[in-house]
């Protein structure tokens, strides 16, 4: 039932985005700068059900943070104003690539009933990580002090729904004879096909910081213990609206007056 609810939620968000993209072509409606489109980069930490970093009976899920980097390409965005430029709902579309590194030469293994990792005592690896790709759609409450990007502070909070579109493991290193190897395996690895994350984003002009926390486990619930990704990093926003005579933006004092009158 939970999986069906999450699946329907992601489908609804995708339909919602399609409707907004078509509505964006209406030139009579004012547009306001959203805070989604751009590039996100940072690191991931795998946490347990209590948001801790230790997995006492499943230590292989304690990831190597140095190899657990991610990059997110957020390509489309649209903001529905609730109160002029200051408050709105933002959605869009992104392509997210998340890597999770393994410590101590643990190699990911799975079958129909379980997903685990086994320690390879005969081989050392220079790189050993799982890479998962998603198509992602946000639904954010977007607060900003200006209509455009210039001299604007922003703060966003909401959820991001994602559908997994690919996954693979990569093992790199050297054999005893000095030969190098680079082994890649593409599979589903009992990964959850649907992901839902809570997120917070804030910044000034085109630069910002953000964090996300997984509301759903990285792997299917009946295949291993709960594993919830915590991600944080920096973002470079790409402005989506051009300049016109109305894009000067109001001062912060005017913003305070507007809030008082509201």
C-alpha cells in the first residue's frame, strides 16, 4: 500500500509539471524566479532508521564519504506565485546522479530475497561505489525577497519525488601483477524504484546551500535494514527569467511593508 501511494504521488507530480510547462507559455501571466534550475554538488551519508551513521549488524552500509559524491542537473523549473514574488510553489524536473562508496573492500551483492555486501579479502580496490540515477520532480514552498535573481535572498522547503532510471557498481584497482581493472555491473540491486526526499534550500542570488534527507529507504524495505541517504552541498542556480522593465525588484523595506499589510 505504501509503495502504491508513493508511486501515485510521483505520477501526480509529473502530470502537474506537464500542466505547468504548458501554462508557462501564457505571456499575459507574470513570471517569478524559481530556485530549482541549476547544478547541485555535494556528498552523501547513509544513515540508519534513527538518523545515525552506525549500522551495528550491517557495517557494510557505513559508506565511504570521500567516494559518496553526487551531482544533480536540474533542468526545468516553474514557480506559481502565492503572494507576488515573495512566496510561491516551485516545481520542475531534474536528472540526479548519486554515488555511494563502500569501505573496507565490501562488494555489493544481491539476490531475489536480500541485498548485502561481502568483504573481499583477496583484492584491494582503489574505487568501489554504487551509482544510482534518477529523474526527479520537486514541490517546494519558495520564498524570495525579489522577483529576479539580483540582490535576492531565497529559502525553499519541500519534497522531491524521484524515479530510478539506472544503477551500476564500479570496481577499480590493480591485480598483483600490476594489471589495472575497471569492472562495471549494471543491475537493480533491490534498490527502491521510487524515492521521496525532504529538502531545504537557501542562498543569495545564484549561489546557495541545500540539504536533503531520504523519507524512503535506498533499498526495498524487505531486502535489508532501512538505509536513508542524507545529502548536503552547494548549488549554482541558473536564472530562468530575463530582464524587462519590471525586473528591477522591490527593496527589502517594501517587502516588509507588504508582509505587514498581508
